[in-house]
C-alpha cells in the first residue's frame, strides 16, 4: 500500500485509490479504446463483479464505470467512515477486494 500512499500519511484516501485504479485500468486496456471487455478485465473483474461494475450493461467496463466501482468498494471498505483506509480496513475483506482493483 506504500506505493499508493502518495501523501505518505499511512492511509489511503479516495483520491489516491482512484489514481492507482486509473493506472491499473490503463494497464488492463492496451488497445486504448476506453473500455474493458471481459477478456481484458480478466482476473481483476470476474463474473458477477464484472456485471456489477458494468452499470450500463453494454458488456464492457469503461473507465468511468471502473472508477465508480472502485469508489463503491472504497466506501464499503471504510468501515469507520473517516474518508481514509488504514491498515486494519485494508486487511479486511472489502479492503483486500479493493486492493485487487489497484495497481
Ligand atoms: Ca494517504
Ligand atoms: Ca479495451
Ligand atoms: Ca458498460
Ligand atoms: Ca477509515
């Protein structure tokens, strides 16, 4: 998580999580067409998770959908609702699921 913690305060804020997620998205999307099909999303978004992230149901996940999904997972992981994720929150199930979406 150190790599994502840009302001080095030992916690992840939403802005940090989103910039890491945007970088991950670009990495998963080598054809640069602004969307991930199920194959590109591969191990990161599988099955139900892919369908949940694909909010407009067009069979691909674009960057806005990816970041919106990441934001949802952030809210879920931030159990004390202080706007940042500490080590304990990141080690919980929702936190680990969120980290999978980042680079
Ligand atoms: Ca931070
Ligand atoms: Ca693509
Ligand atoms: Ca979509
Ligand atoms: Ca928190």
